[in-house]
C-alpha cells in the first residue's frame, strides 16, 4: 500500500495558518478523515486490499486494488460506511 501526501496539502495549511482559520479547517479535515477511515476499515474487514491512501488538502482519498472480489451487498456496506461514520 502506498501512502502519499498531496503537495497542495501543505500549501493550503500554510495559507489557513496565516489567515488564522486553522480551527474550522481542522474540524473539516478530522471529519473527512473519520469518513474515509470508515470506508478503509470496511474494505479491509471484507478482505479487499488498498492500493493507495492519499492525504489531500481537504480530506483523504483511498483506492482499492481488488474491489471486484466483493459482492454487491458488501460493496454497498463499504460505500455506506463513510456516511454512517459522519452521523
């Protein structure tokens, strides 16, 4: 699994730190991190392998290597895990 940090991540955080708006953006980032972590956890529990995880300026993105092995029911559970984490 590859773990990457997008270059604009640091640029945006520096801009927000300069403007003094880091608290609000930090809350948004944490919420999106929980959202994506729920997807990642669901996929790994069902045996799918992650190809990469990338930290973006406003969240996290994960790509699944072998999502085709999952049944339709399990794919729906994995896709809905993120929104349920936000609730």
